C-alpha cells in the first residue's frame, strides 16, 4: 500500500509537464478531483496499468476529474514510454535525482495512484494493480461527470484482480 492513506491531506505540489508548463495541484483541485498516478518506465506493472488509466482519461478526461501521471524518470525516457503505450493524459516530471513529490507522498512502490478529493484530502490510495480499486475510480469519474460508468475493459484484455507493484 502507498504510504499516504485515505483520509490524509494530499501534499501540495507544482511540477513541470512534458510540454514545459507548470502544473499546480491546488489549481487543478479548484476544478475538481485529481487522480495522481506515479510511475517508472521500467516497471512492468506500470506498463500494464497506464493503458487502462488512459482509457479512463479518454472516457472522462476534462469532465470534472484531472488525471495526471507523475514520472520518476528523465523527460526523454518518459516521452518514449508515453509514445510506446499511447498515453494521452498530462504527465509531470518528478526530479529523478531527488523525487521531491514521490517522497512527499511516501512512495515505496510504483505504480501508486491517489484519488484526491476537491477538498485536498486523499480518498483512495492504491499501489500496484487492484481491479476493485480501478473499478471504484471508474465509478467515481463517471459520478463526477454525471454519467453512468463506461466499460473500460475490452474483449481479449488480460484483466487480473491484483498485481503487486
């Protein structure tokens, strides 16, 4: 489990996007909840999770919930990962020499993702892959957008109940 748990205030942060712009957690929370997903490009479970996360972004992106990836790798390597796995949601760069945001969230494993409520409190804290927690994120994203949940998994997908990070 990720070190910061549900019920904990989310540490504020501002990071650079892949496009060189600044992303502020506080500014994003002013628009709605935020899903912050931390990853490393070499992590096999991150490679498994991020395409499913992108499907959520495609289904609900811009509809009250902001999805951001937070890379623990260099920009060039992160860009290659995004291209290989078809990731379209915004990705931020945590300094790979010090990991200030990853450390603020107390990460010990990736992928780790957090559903941060509009009040700045962590409502879901997840590490690795949990289909149950992913389904909950899908439900919450639909609810935030005022729609029914979209089917995210497709015929032929290898959807496991759990994979540790």
